[in-house]
């Protein structure tokens, strides 16, 4: 057995720490048990230290924690235990050119009225999407995440929603996704 301990850290928004810990520590324990890791959470600083004797488990755990930090429900984040699932985080502020108004507009474009655009993207690409702060996070099977990332990129660059949805439908038909 490898007795060497590995560790890595990650910052989590303070508002998401309670979700990571869960009721009476239930979510934290579930993550630790399913990844064979140990989590040290500093709720005042928003820092999480991940320890394990398996470096691969640390990487998997880090992506699960990133998903929770970016707004995903812990149950959805745990899909990352499956090798077919992938998390992609895109920085919306790169498209906003330092304008807070533009950032707000771009976030609104991704979410849509009453969440309609976000829901449509999720259904068309078979992914889960969270818009949190200055980021949009996409969770799903690898090929679906790539398709959704392309669609989100087009929306952020100003493409019309209808054109993006048509692009997704055509791509799905062409690739039999």
C-alpha cells in the first residue's frame, strides 16, 4: 500500500461552504467516503484542503468540489465520479471587457427570461448548467459538454438564440448524439 499522502487545496465561495458541508456534515462525509479522501474545510476563509494517498482521487474530489462551488447540487456534482462525466468552467468576464453592465447582460443572455434559455441549452445538449458569479459551469458527458461549451461561446459572442439552438440540433443529428 502506498503510504505517501498527497494534498491539494481549493477556494470555495463562502456562500457555498454550507452546501459542501451539508446538514450535520452529511455531504462532506459522502464525498470523503466515495472518493477515499479527507477534507479539511476552513469556513471563515473559504478554503478546502483535500488529502489522500491516491493523487487521482484528489483530482476527482477537486472537480466535485469545484462543481459545488460553481452552484451545482452535490448530487449532480457526484456524477463526476463517473469517468464519462466532465466539468467545464467558462469565465464570462472574458467576454464582458471589464464592463459590469456587459457582464450582467451576458449572464442574462445565458439564463434567459425565467430561465428559458438555460433550460433549452440543457435539454438540447443533455448537460447541466450553472451560471454563478462571473462563470458558467457545464456538467455532463464529455461530448455533450463540448457541444454545450461551443453553444455558450456562440451566445456570449452575440449569436441569436435560435441560431445556436439550430446549430446544436444539426450537430446532434450529424453526430447521432
